């Protein structure tokens, strides 16, 4: 029986491919397999939206994870991120695999809390948590078998100010393969490349060093399967969830709205009332009206945003309403407009209206306004990759462009079943049995 092992590298870029060919473990897959050079992410190209599209084969309007943060109407900033599998509206690749009698494993994958997988360690600990009791977020949401067998030994890697989620993931993954046998479907997600690019920019020596570290981690998984699994019958996938773009400027759209009298605030800069509010998706932005049925305000805000297309500093690329976003990008959510600049502008996530300017500074490492970020429409230059090798995969095929929603249906075929009701197409060019 054929198996599937997915090695997810957060923020892997299409431009990384030539360097990856020089690294020993990535090269092994590239030399023996095929790849999609430009894999277009879903909109917005954010981690949680993209990861969910990857495993469901559906765009955001189908699966419902429209952002990293959980947004609700009410013009309010949200610090709570999506975490629970039940929040996804449709079945995932692992759900279908389980229903076909296969064993499933998901490590550090977003929006998997409480998932009914054989082995599950979700990415559910709050983004800025630096405490010493991460188990409070995992108990009841990670699978009991992993918590009981491994957390006592490796939980220390998740404690304190230093983020060691990749070390934690790579401690669990080879032990699961050795102690329990290789799961039929195994998803392993790495985070550190994303943080490196947020901190230093898209292409630099620090990024190359992080890619080398990920190559070594992938080598551990290859050797684990070689020693304790079924190497010859395993399809190995290396993929990313989105690319990244170097940030040139940071715009606080809520401050601009305040300057126009559409947001009111007190002497300390706290927002007291509003007609419109901007939610940052990093390189794109959701714009929400307090009363979407107020046609006068709707027209005023739309005219304001349309006018920013001609602003020489802001240069908005598009201003699309709910219906247009659904038609063009299959995106739905609690917004009335979505905007993005032609420039490499990221949208700030601050509610303090006492700031002197609509323009703010980049903050190295910040996922919204770092030296590089993502969250755009799929047309940005640096999108991501899909690399495959194994018994179900042809050798030497390069597909120049495909869509993120194509991945789930293609991976399902690799291990012998179909995924119904997806938005993607089967990448028959890659597969030996098509």
C-alpha cells in the first residue's frame, strides 16, 4: 500500500528551487521526482487559510478559514486565532484517508485542534505565548497518545520565551515512525523559514542557512522512513504554503480613516466609535463598515478607497467588494471591501490613533509588518512550490504553474482514493497512473 509523507516549509518560495537543488536531501527528491514551479496560493496568502486549502482542496469560501485571526463583524481587532478542526466546513485529506481505513498523523498543522486523526499535535498554542504551561492549550485538543507518550520528554521545547516549535515537531516525528510504524498519511509542518524571512527579508544568507537546516530535518524524516517505515512505497512531498514579499512601507489604514473623520478616538488614542474599520491581512486588507446597509457611507468609503489608486504613495491595486472577491478569488468573510497596493505595502495592525502619521515603521520579525511578509492575492511574484517523488510520481516533469487547491486531490490519488467536491484539478502530468 502506498503512503504519503508531506514536509511543509512555511514561506517556501518559488525562487528557492535552485538553491534547494544544491542541498543533499531536497536534491534527492528533486532528482527522482517532479515539481510545480509556481504554486499559486489561495487569497489571502496567509498561513491558516493556505494550510486549510491545501488539505481540503477548497478555496476560502468553501472551507471558511478566511484569516489567521478569527474575525467577526463589529469593527473589532481580534487576537484569537483559528485553532479547532471543527471550524473547517468541509472534510480534509486526512478525514478521507481515515474513512478509507488509513492511519493519519498531523504535526504542528494549523486548525487541527481536536481532529480525529490517529496522531495529532495541533498548532494551537497562542502566537505570543511565552509561559511554562503550554499543555493547557494542548490537553483535549492534541491526541492523548502523543501527549501521554512524548510530552513529558519534549514539552520542554515549547516552554519559555524561545520559540522551539520546529525542534518540538522534529522530536516527535521520527519517534512516531520508529515507535508506532510509519503512518499511512503524515503531515509535518516547519515554521522557522517564515520567521527568518519576516526578520531578514526574502532572499539573504540567513534564509539560505535556514533552508539548509530544513534540508537536514527532512533528511531525518527520510532516514526514519528508510529504517522503520516503507520507503519504497512512500510518496514524499515538499511544499510551501505561501511565498513572501519584501516590505517597502507600512500603512495604518485606520489612522487614515481617522483623519477622514470615519474613526473617532479619545485623548489616549483609544477608538471610541467608528463608521469603518480595517483588518490587516498583511499585504492585503479587509475593510468593514459598521453598518453595511448604510448606502451613503458605503459609497463614501468606496470613493475614498478608489481615490487611493491615484495616490502616488499608496497606489492601491484593487478595491473589490464582497461579490467581486467571491467571483474573482473565491473569498468570503466578514468584510465589505478588500484592498491591496501595487507597491509592497503591508497594513499595520495598531489601534492607537495617537500615532502622528498614517505611515509606520517595519518591525523585523513581526508577521504583519516585518522586513518581508505575505497575505496578498495569488498574483504576487514570489509564490510557492510543490515537489513530489515516489512510486506514484513521474520523474523529471516540471509544471510551470498550478493552484493550491490542486494539491489535495492530487495527493489523495497518490495513495489510492479520490476526494470529491473540491475546487482543484488532478495534476495528471505528475502521476504515473494517469
